[in-house]
């Protein structure tokens, strides 16, 4: 699944570790999501959306 996580994080000048701390996950998890190696669970996707004050659809794109 493609996502805009890296761009959104960079716009806020957050490191992967900063975002991971805000979400309660590891930095490695953030890296895996950004690179498309891991799709977040639905609860984590909602947390990500809340942190960025966006809808899930504005962050994640399920088109292949």
C-alpha cells in the first residue's frame, strides 16, 4: 500500500523516531510502513491519521 507518511513527516520536520514516539511504535515500524514493507493495522492507521489530523484516505492509497 502506498502512503504519504514520509512526506507528511518531513513537512513537520519529524524524524522516524519522533513519529514512532507519538504513535507508541518502534522506529523500525515507521521505516517499514514508509517503504511499503508493512501495512499498518487499522487501529494504527487511525492513530497515524489522528497525529496528522488527516483522514486515512489522505495518507494511504490502496491502488496498486
